[in-house]
């Protein structure tokens, strides 16, 4: 397992990239909209992990709600696992609370699922698995 990425909720990707891409000079490897989650995503590799910047595309998006409640900032930590469905089943069997019962498509050709912060001591944890291309 490794940390695949840190998700950061931002009000505007364009403005955030002025710091992360121009200021820190990190490359942007992927920019895409994940319709299902109502987010526009930019991925910036840092060593073997990445920073994921997340901008809401609609007011009912989880990112819009997060920013309205707490302001911009770290939104989740994503761990790379070999098999998201198996990891979910294992966590569920141990009585941990899930947000997603099943993996769903995420950004950059990944299958993802979220574990509820109630079970992770206040941190939203995303599990991710690279899909075959
Ligand atoms: Zn993520």
C-alpha cells in the first residue's frame, strides 16, 4: 500500500494551480471532470504520490458542501490498494462504516471508494485501484 494522493478542496482550480503548478512548479498530468462526483480534478505528481486538486462543478457536489462547511483545505487521503472491492468487503466484515459499498469510477482510470470518517477517526479515506487500460 502507498499513499496514492492527497485530495485538496479548492474554490477554483485555475487559482489553485497558480500556486501548485506555477509556484511549486509541479507538473499537471491529468485534468478531468468526474461527472458522477460533481468535481473537476487536476493531478500533480509529487514523488510516488500526487496532489489532487478538486473544484466543485455544481452546488450539490460533495466538494461544494465541504467548502461551504469548512472552507478549502485537505479533503481526503487516498490509499492505493490492489483490489478495492476486496478491501471494502474486509472493512465491512470488521464492522467499519463505508460511504461506498461498491467501487466506482474515479479520476485518471481508477476504481475508487470512500470509507466514512466515523470509522477513520475524522479523516475521509479513499481507496483506489488502477483500472486496466
Ligand atoms: Zn481522491
